[in-house]
C-alpha cells in the first residue's frame, strides 16, 4: 500500500482540543516535523480534520486540486 508524508506546518494553539489530539494521534510533535503513514481512509480522515495545520507530501492539504502539479 502507498504511504503519505504528513508535515506539521501551523501551530494548533487556539484550536480545539480534538484537533490538538488529532495532531498528536498522527504522531506529530513539533512544527515542521514529518511522519510517514500508510495511505488509509482513517489517516486521510484525520488529515482532513486538521488540513489547515498540515501539508501532505509537500502540498498543503487545503490547497485546491492540482496545486501540487
């Protein structure tokens, strides 16, 4: 199965505790920390929840479709 690289780009200070918990569940510790996960629907759902705080494979998760090409 494919893997995705998730990078913590923006601080979660001021955001809800469930978003902070999602960042921690993804294994992200500090800003600009990158982790690698299997590309599964559950991981994609977690990334979608915090898409304004992370980037996936170098492209912000909340970027318009095709922005990384």
